[in-house]
C-alpha cells in the first residue's frame, strides 16, 4: 500500500533550560548554567515544522511533558503543597529539582521506537516508548510519552502501543535515535536497523570507557520481538565505542538513513563493512552508503556541527534533502564537505539549514527533534488531525507560546513555584488545541 514518512516533532516545553544533566553529551555539559530562552526555543522548533510542512511533508506535533514533575519529587520524599515540594527541593536538592524541570521530551527521536505496519507480523504500526534509563531526567518521561502517543495515534485497529521496557540499565532503550528503517518504497516491507552501545549480559564485547553507552543490545532484541519483526529483516549493530567516548551519545549523532540511503561517518560502527553488507543483503540490493571519511570531517567536527543529526528527507518531488542545523554552516570542514557532496550528486540533492540554537545547546539537532512514523493512507486518516501542522496550527501555537512562555530561565528560576502554575495553564490549553484529552497528571 502507498505510504509516506511523517515527522512528529516535539514541541519545546515552557521549562526549557540548561542544567548539564547529560553526562556524555558534550553540548549539555558545556552550556550548563547558561540562561535559556524557552520562547525562542519553541519558536525555532515550530519554524522547522512549518517549513517542512510547506515543502509538502506530513508534519505532526507531539506535546511536551508536565514540568516541574512534582509527582517524582514526592516519590523522593518531598511533601506538603506543590509549592512546598518545589521550595524544599530547590533548597535541599537543586540538581534533582533541575532534573524534574527538564524539557528534554522535546527530543522526540527518544520518545519511542516505531515500526511501520509493512514490517510487523500483525500489519499494525507498533510503538514502544523509550525507557531512557541512563539519565534520571529522561527516565521520568515514558509514561506520559506513552499517553501522548496513544492520544495522537489512537485507533487500535491500526496502532499498537507497548509499555516501555523494564526500567533498568540492562534494557536501556533510547528509542528511534538508535533506530533507522531502510526500504525501497515506504509501503513495502523494510529492514529495521537497531544500533546499541553495549551488551548488558555478555562482557566479551567492547564497551566505551569514558562515557556511558545508553542503549543495550538486549533492548534492541526486545523491541524487535515486541514489534513482531521478521529476523531476516532486522539488523542489529554495535556503535563504535570510541565515538561514544568522543561525545556520540546516540547513533543519530553519527549516522542517518532514509529509504535506501545510509549517510554516516566512517567510524560510526564496529565492523562497519559487515554492517553495510548485512543491510544490503537484507534490503535485497540497491543499498547506497555515503560514508564520510575522517580526513574530511573528524568525529569532533561531527559532534560540534551535528552534520549527521540531519533529517534525510525524500521530498514529494523525489529530491533527497538534508535538513541541517546552522552549526554546519559555521564549520569550515563540514561545509566544504557538504558543497562537495552536492556537487558530486551522490544521492543528496539539496540542503536546508535551520537555526535551532536553543535545542543545539543541549545537544539536540534537527533529527533529535523528530520522531518518524511511516504511515499508509488508512493510517494517515486515523491520526489525530489536530496534531498535524498547517497554517492555522502554526499561528495558534505561536500565539500560545507568545502568551505562555518566558524568554529567560536560569537555574534559580526553577525554584519559582509560579513556573509550575504557568506551565500547567499552558499545557491545559495545549491539550485542547491538540485534542489530546487528559494526558497530564494534573488533569487526572
Ligand atoms: N540525539 C538525540 N536523538 N537526542 C538528543 C537528546 C539530548 C538530551 N539532552 C539533554 O537532556 C540535556 C538536558 C540538560 O542538560 O539540561 C540528552 O542528552 O538526552
């Protein structure tokens, strides 16, 4: 059946801030304690969504989380009114409060792993929210993420929603940031490519030494089983441990794929040639790899520019477009490589550059901000229509941001109980705009 790839971007939440919460994510560490601008962050994200929608792509919006997360703070022993909880947490455990205030759900590449219906044995689209166990501030996302996904893809005739994997490091799952689907046509059965950082139950394999490997082999296998994928259409590969130690905390910081193209750095994977061979074999031929050599773009260049955190999009007119963050323009090596890539016509026809600085400063580029969902026509018709980007939704959400978001947040502001009131007021209105129902704890 005819199908397309839709992109669902995370709307940046009102508490977007820089708290240095992600050990192993170079940008997060570097920008710790800098003031953030939630209003600008949300608008930068909306501008990307609108631009892709204007180019004829199906573009959706995923709602942010309720933050500060006072429910988690209560589980950690803070008591009294919501205001008491926040005030005590700010005094006794400011880092824990910061973690409970993070707007990190904006990076919806980590929301879930999604398998299109053409790949699954029951012919339905499968979703598994990522447990994100490696980072406390992210491990508290999956329950509400699951509810938002259910409210967006509600029809049980088409969509299957699994709970997150067990919340322990053995099954550390970072979702679609480490998952790529290859195919010739979106509606045909594809090859699902899972990438992990370490084995949890087998110490014979290499693992990074400096920074954590967030995602395990065992998590990849579990999601492939839950989604009823066919073994001969699944490839599971290990990330090169040394690039994790250089700041590549997700595979989507060093590789991106779409349809039959894999665009990646030459140091992305362990046993890289064997990975290419297996992907080519399982795809049944015509598999194209655009491998970027270290001599042109170093791993450091990749980490600072987010060249590979681009969205590789097949446009309705057939062009393959790379959606890049502005940081690529500012890196001489990277920009020279892109100019050469376009001139050589190796399968990428054009680039689009976006200003996503607010998200980039926490290590989130264009590809982090989106969850890909391949949908056939019947499934598209079953998506909650209020979540799909168009002129009206763009105007409505910009106005909503203008009325509800601050333009500056520093760590001390997280102690302000008014931030919770503002955030809940905004989210209550947002659930009506997006027709989500009562997805947030304060609404239940
Ligand atoms: N590569 C992908 N798909 N996603 C990027 C996620 C960035 C996120 N940053 C943060 O959570 C930083 C929050 C802070 O430090 O305030 C993370 O490390 O999980």
